[in-house]
């Protein structure tokens, strides 16, 4: 962190560019068991589409119920051995599906996507590609309230320390170009922008998309800030969120999309930036569904009581509570934090130093906001302290002199408001 001696200039965190000496990814051997987390909770009284003992093939859609919108793609051939409830962030009710891998039958492929890949369309992409590496989101194209004017491919990584998407731009620009061609074909939108750090501008030119550079200061790679600062002259944002007229895809997702339609087979290996306790950083390639335990064992990483395992980067990542937590389609970074390096959080009042206000990239009165959130006045925080404008970058908590867990307060407040509004709507 760069901080002014006099304190008049806000502290500065910068992204790390990928280097020419970056080693090739280390491939993790396929585990004996893979696990998938689905947003649809298990309802024993409902019409379950899955049951223990079912056989699954490579690329087969895995859904809890026939009408569930959420699905996973089987990354290996095997037999379902367990279907159980799983509690996610903010007590989200999910379903964990465990598959015992059959190594001998690993070439068995579900042909449903291959048959439909001959005629690429948004409907086919939504039905089969949402669980690809990078987790491409096609929902904006089906939202009648949005008129997508442009597509932005993120060749940058949103959080610090991660180099996952930069690696795809640096080493796989041809596959990204193929994916961009597919996106143009299925969406009818030809205004595609590839956002990259300055060090990758020359490589990115081969994509035949518009190339824009993203500043090295965190959180410049956040989609809303890209729309505001990088695309301001080209794209008119449609609502207060700043991204209503723009669809975002990661470079990894676009690359996987192109490979899927080109070959008729669904790529199921996820690239991850792994950060060890000592700060060493390496790229890892693992099958989606691989338990965290298998990755740590590969590198002799030990996790002791009090250590923290974070899925995501240091600013916005989420701690997981079990080493059986699987690699998911959007797992870009895994960080191991020693218990001696975890910053202490205190239950003290805001001292109104103004550091959080000075550093906020969207100019929210964080000092006012945090007081309302600590008192659980969430509706007032939304109405009078711009809670909804927060982009959840975590900078306010990083500089907080009182060590207040502001980021967690904000996440909890937004979740609580969603629950309240859903209950009011149902009533």
C-alpha cells in the first residue's frame, strides 16, 4: 500500500500485472470424489430430479428439480453418492451433490449439448454454458428491462493478487477471439470491448475487439467503475447501478464459450490463482468440483485451527469453513491466511477520522453509513446514506482506524434488505 507521509492523499493499492516469467499452471489430478453446490435447496416433498445411485456423464446437467433454473455440469463420469443440504453465505440454503468418479468410464459424454451446439443461440448458451469456467451470465439478455448496448470482456482481475484472467489474455488470445465471435453471433451485438491492463494491450489487439486499458489502481477493474471511467464516452449507462446497458464476461468464460461451440464439448477445468501462507503465488488448473483438500494436499499446504481459507482475493473474498468446499465455476482465487496474519477486528465506535470517506471510489459518506448499519437501521441507510451505491470493494474496511468490519456490515445490510423486500412482496 502506498500512503502519503502527510496523510492528505488517499492511500493507494495497485493490481499486480502478470509477468513474462509466470510459470505454466500446475494441473491437479482428478479427485476420487467431486462436489457441486446448487443454489436450489433440497425439498424432500418436491419433485426431485436427482437420487443417490444415479449415473452422470461428462457435461450432463445436474439439477435438484426439473424446473430449477440453477444447474451444475458434471465434470467427470461417476455415480451420485450423496445429496444433502448445504448452508452458504448469509445462511443461504443450498444443495451439495457428491459424485464418486469412475476413472475407467471417464470418456462417457452426454451428447445433449453436442447436438444443439451446431446452431449457436442465446437459449442454448443459457441452458448449457452458465456453469462453464468463469460462469458466464446470459441473464441480462433475457431481461426485458435492459437493452444491452455493449459487451465487455474482462481481461483484468477484479480483486488484488489474482492473475487468472490476465493469463488467458496473455496465452490464449485466439480462443478469446473465437469466444467473442460466438458472442457476437448469438447476441447480435457487435460492440465488444476487451478491457486489459496496460501491459497486455498489444496482445489484446489480436482479439479483433475494441481494446481499452484499465488503470492499475484498485478497484479500477470493478465493472461499474469500468463503465464510468473507461467506457464513459462510448456507452451511456442506463440506471443507477451503472451497468444496465452493458453485459460483462470474464476472459476465461469467453475462452471456454468459444471452445464449447467449436468442439461440441464442454471444458470443465478451472484456472485458479493459489496464494500460500508465505505469499507465494501459483496458477493451478483443477476440475470443477474438486474439493479444496485435494489442492492443498498437492502442494503440502497445511491448515491449522485459526487459519483462514478464502475463496476470492484479499479485499472481497469469502472465508470457507470446510476443506471439502469445492472449486466452483467462478473460483478465480484461493488464498490461505495464517492465523498470525489475520487483522484483528474490534467492537469499538467510529472515531470519525474520515479515512473511509477519503478513499471511497464512489464517494459514499461511509462514516454516516457505518453508524446506521451498526444500529441495524438498514432502510434508513439505503434511503439517506447511499447503501445501494456501494460497490463492495472493501477499501473502507482496509483503512479503518477503528478496525470496524464495515465490509461485513454492508454485505449483511444488503442481504437483510433483500429478505425484507421479498417477504413484503410475498405478503
